[in-house]
């Protein structure tokens, strides 16, 4: 059995770590914002997503929105990247490794735009660049899986 770790797993782990950083950033800004608005977690029940939109400052909510976004499309990235690792040898492909890191870079750039200035045009461009890269990875996986 080969114990070599596929280099394609590094960008997967990097994006997971980035997601957790955004989660911490979200709590670090959201909890104080809720306190400023007199909102207590004590005795609260869950509500619909975005319930704090319009209640706490927009720039605070941007972190929460981005955290949610990192739990959406990146799940496809995780599935495709791990599939490539399981398709014996394709997780070591330089092309796939470059595409995976490009996806992570575009998603981190998208996050940084969304949580700081939140300019829709910049987010749109970065999201679509990441999507194109993800499509490339998915096509490579499909070619080898079928």
C-alpha cells in the first residue's frame, strides 16, 4: 500500500482552514455587534438565515454571508478534488494541482472582497473565475471516472 499523500489534498485542507478563519472572523465581529444592539443569545431559538440582516451593520453581516458561501460551491470542489485523489494517480497531476490551488486562491480573494469592501462586480468576476477553474477540475475528473 502506498502511503504517499496526494498533493491535491493540500488545497482542500487550505480551503477548510480558510473557512474556519472566516468563521472566527464572523464571530469576532458579529457577537460584539449583537451586544451593541442589545441582542442576547440567552433563550433565543433559531430563525431563518439572514435574520440579522438590517439589524446589525452590513459590514458585520458580510462575514456571515461569506461563511455561508464557503459552505456552498466549495463542497463541489471538495468532492471533485477528493475524487481525483481516489482516481489513482490523477491527484498527482500538475494540471489538477494548479487548478485546485487556483480555485482556492480565487475563493480566498472572493472572501477578502466580500468581507471588506463587498463590491459586487469584483465578487462576480472572482466567483466566475473560480467556477471556470472548478469546471476544469470536474471535466478532468469526468474524463478519468467514465
